[in-house]
C-alpha cells in the first residue's frame, strides 16, 4: 500500500510508504529514489500477482527471472557492473531489499541470494579476471547465482565444522561433501561452493557451473516458509573444478566472514521489509473490517497493536540507515551487522504476530497475505546467523570476552 503525500520540510517523496513515518526514504538522492520507485512498481504491478499461487504450490515461477532481468536492478551495488554506474549506495541497496521483502520474502531471497551472496562472493573474493568473466552475465541476469555454505549436519558451527572438502590435483580441485538449504541451487548457473582444503585446513571458495559431473542438487520439499524459494540439498561427489574457478582472494574463513558481514545487514533490511508489508496489510484491514457497526481500526486494542508495530518499524529503520552509512564510510564491523540482524529480526517476529492478530481468524488464510508473512518471518529469523549467535558476536565486542563454546 502506498500513498501520495505533499512535500514538507523533511522531504517526503511521492508514492511514499505509509509505514515510513519518519520519511527515511527522503534521505536518498533523487536518482536513487527513482530506482527505488522503479522497483516498487515492478513488485506491485508484475510480481505480486504471481506470489500467492506460487507460494501455495511451493514452486518458483521462472518468469521472475525475466521480470528482474528487464528491470535492470541486478548488479547495482558493484562498481562497473549492472546498468547503473557508479555503484549505488548501501542505503539504496538496503531499501531495495526492504522493497522486495515488503511484497514477498521468497522473491526477496531469490534476488538477494543472486545479487547479494553469489555476486558479492565473486566481486569480493575473485580477482579482476574472474569478476569480468562471471559478473556481467550475472548483472544482466542471463546467468543466475547461488551460494552454498550451510551443510546438512552443521549450522552455526560452520567456521570450524565445515565437512565439505577440497583436494587439489594439479590444476584441478576435487570437491566432496554435501550442502543444504541452498537457495536457487536447483536451477542456478553458477554456485559458489565453500569447502575446506584438506592440505591447509582453510576454507576456500569455488564457482561450480550447472551440469558439472558429480554436482547433484535436489529440491527440498514440504517447507512451511520460503515456499517460493527453491532450496536444495546438494551432494558433491568427486566434483572436479579447475584452479581457474577457485576464488583467488579467499584464503581462509576470515575472508568468508567479510562477505557474511556485508550480507547479514541485507537480511536485516529484508526483516524490515516483512515488518512494513505486514503492518500495511494490518492497517488496511483495520480500516476496512467492520465489527460492532464500525471499522476495527477505531478500537483501542487494535490501535495499540498498530502503533507498537509502527514503533518497531521506525526504530529498526533508523538503525539500518545508520548501518548503511557506516558501510558506505567503510567503518562498520561484524558486531554492527550482527546487532542489526539480531535486533531487527526479533522486532520483525513481534510485528508479524501483532499484524496477524489484527486479522483474527482471517489471519490464517493465504487469501489475506498475512499468513505468508507470518510463516516466512520464521525463516528470516533463523538464517544468516541465528539471534543467539549474533548476540554472542556483539557480546564479545562489548565485554572483550568470548562466550562461544
């Protein structure tokens, strides 16, 4: 839901979100505002009509790829790639993640995995030859990317417990192991696979192309969240990857952590998008639904739920604006993105629950959209580092003592 507002001293913009109570979007320069509104139109007019049916079937609508390709939104954060040069700000990148998640978390995750985790791994971890070889086609969305780190028997212990191995044989690496929950992997052209080098015990990154012998992705079925995302369990059996396809700037998990630090903030923006979308649905419903002869938005208890939700949105948005500024300035650290992910996803859980509560019994029907938000929030709450693990990252920073075991 959007509204057109009149200009004011703080500069609200046309087509501004009703949830943007403090006019955060007005912080974007005009050129970046235009890109954001382009994404808003795409999500509202072309993608939203596809969502509920695809979510109910648990299938990824392949037409999404063409829609995003035509939009020119991929590759924007990377200098020299994509339609927009130079690279856009981290603030716009964050608001784009919000905008896509405001419509649907699965669609946002599809795009975020490709445009964030996969492309950023190559942009940050690859050398110039590798960037120029892979990123132009990915920015054009002629090739789709995936990011394979999580494993069936591991989660938060990935730094020290990665079981997938890489063994070098001359100019070839041989990968063996398994990955799980890998978004886009059933159809991705390039999958960034992380594996532990058996010789030096360090984690390295490899770009595995679709169809490589021994690389077998299988779609995970029966999910209760992210039903549009094609998560896969991948089996790697003697997968041979040329040395030329090893990410040259990745020498250990410390380098991988640099990638995760940047992308974790994007997940926090996604969580904010879910809050905004859920709040908008609840506000619309409160205005339209009549009980006892009048709209339920006129009842004190409903207004309490809406205002608490708006407070969470406004506080989270302010935190993420400052995080984006710190990223642009190059002064943000692990604990900054960790706090944002832990805090914003916790507030998201509250908002989607309060918003569903406004709907009463109708809140469990997919027809009203809010049930989808409620379910998908659980996935965002857990991935890219659980609240507990991110809390320990921040706790170590502020106390100087590690509580990891």
